[in-house]
C-alpha cells in the first residue's frame, strides 16, 4: 500500500456547506479541518469560507506553529498584532509564532471570502528540498 491519500473537498462554492472545527465549541459552518480527514503528520490545513461581513470573533497566537494563509476568493482583512492588512484572491500571508491574528470578510464584498490556512511546526525546512530524488527517465503515467 502506498503512503498517499486523496480527498475530494469540492469546488470553492461548496466549502461553505461543510461544518467543522478543532473542537465542538469552535466548530462552524464553512470550516474543514483537512488534517482530521487525512493522516497528516508534519503539516495541517483548514479550508475556510466566510459570508460577507462574517468575522472570526477572536484573536489567537501560537507558540510553535507557523501558519500560511492563502486567499483564493472574496475580499477581507487580517489583523496582525497592531496592523490591518487587506486580503483577496492571490494574497498569501505568513504568520509566525507569537503574532496575534484575526480576520474578517469585508461587509460589502459580493462573494464569500475563501482561504486555506496551512499550519506547520517541527523543524526548519531547508531552502532547497534536500531529501528529494528525481527520475527524468520515468515515463509519465498518462497517455494522450
């Protein structure tokens, strides 16, 4: 058996219908904790969707975890310590340990704010992957 899994999360327009969270009191519509659906060890990820005007309603920080927010659709803002940053499709925000963060969808945006939050901890990654092996002679698995 190979060490991979496939999860079909549906298109961006289907993310709002998922209900999830890390614990019952923080679960909500529009959140899928992907690392609860897949056997992930070194990274974590949530797929998120806010309706226009919706906001997290809390601030949080981590002592060891680094997060990467990848915004895919809609428009919003992130509070990062004492700074407010506008976010939209194509915005990527890295948030290190010790930084307080919160976020919201803009009230006047016509679409939902949708983003991935990728979490990692553990050890520092090398600038270039030093554990990979390439095989340029291996043929592609598909035929056209």
